[in-house]
C-alpha cells in the first residue's frame, strides 16, 4: 500500500500527480486537442497543471489559456501552478538584455499579471519563485506575496530549486506552501544536500520535476543512464510495471511523499505516473536503483 501522506502539508491542494506543461508548445496540439488532454488528465484524477511564465519562450501559458477559453467550465475543476523570477532573453521580452533573476516587487507583480492574462484566469493557485535570486530582499518579497494574496490574484506561494538555507530564509518572512525540486533516479542531489530532510522537518511535500530525467532515462547513452535503465528493466518484470512507472514509484517512495510533476503530453504517459502511486517499492529495490545511479554500493 502507498505510504500515508496525512502528516504532510499540501496547502494548495494539489493532486499527487501534477501535469507539467513545460513542453506544450512542442506537442503541436490544436486548441481542441489541448482541451482533450486536460480532460484526459482530469479523468485520471490529475487536477493540477504546472506552468512558468518563461515556458515555450513565454508562449505556453497562452496556449493553455486558449484551451480554458474554449472550455470555460474547466477552470473551476483545476489548480494552476506558475513560476516567475527568471528574466529570459526572448523576442517576447526585448527589454531583457541578459538572462537574470528578479524577485523585485515590480517584476513579480508584472509577471503575475502577465500570467493571469495569458492563462485567462483571475487567480493562480500556487505561485513559485522559479530560481534563487542572489539579490532577493525576503521582507520585500514577503510583502509582495501578501499584496498578491490580499488581491486574490495568488492563493498560495512557494519556491522552486532553492537550497535549504534559501528556503529557510524566506520561510522566516512568509509561510511557504511548496518547494519544487529536481528528483529522479538520475538526479539524487536532493537526497544528500538536505533538501528532502528539510521538507520532512517542515512536513512540506516536495514537488519533484523531471522524475524521468528529462527522457534521459530512456535514451541516454551515458554510463549512469545505462546502469539505471538496466536496473529498472530487471525490476520491471518482477513488478509487472513499465520502466516509467517504476521510476515514478522510486521518487514516490521517499517518506516526504513527493508530488510528481510529469512532462508528458501523452495520456498513456500520465497513466503510467498514476500507476506509480499504487506501486510501493521494497527498500532493497529502491536501493538497487540508487546503487545503479551512483555506480557503487551504499557506503
């Protein structure tokens, strides 16, 4: 049976599987096909969708917004996650001279307003600061969060890709509802750098992005990817599950009860993620995958 998640906070009420929209601009879907993808996710119990203002060179939120406009009843059935704080050099943002980070009130508020327009909604359920900003003023950012929440434009706030010390600093000024981190059988840093320890200490469920290693799990020719792929293939027959489902189950096995952020435009791919919720790996199988990733036994 899956591990109970009752002790962990999930203030934004996100579904255990969050459908990532990062590559939506590459899927080539028509508006009607995007609507069907959202409806397909909902049919699997996935009601949360992950965005960032910069995805698709600032294009993905508008694509998703077109789908919501075509099927207005969808908005009240879903939760929208978005991120801001990265100033990307792009044709859509000619004022950005270099890629940089910005958590100033002006930039955060302008980013939220742009995301609301693109998504064609009046609220973002969860707003994340996309990357740590070395120039962040935590008290100033906290006041910005308060203003956005008071206005009803943002319901919950959190961070993404922050070190434990960076999250702890901001947490002193404003309660955070989420931390989105990279975690997969190919990316183990969060297990060892205190990130997941902090999530456990705070009772905060992490959001794990790129749980399949951005596809490298299936196509990577490097030694690590080959070792992990072989270990997963061996366990696949034993558990009667696909390699993808086993990789998802490996992430979900951590006691912090991660929320999975997928990256697939295929309904079958979403179904494989949902199947991971029902597959709890024995500890020895979990460590077999860890060992394959590290290329050596545990110390």
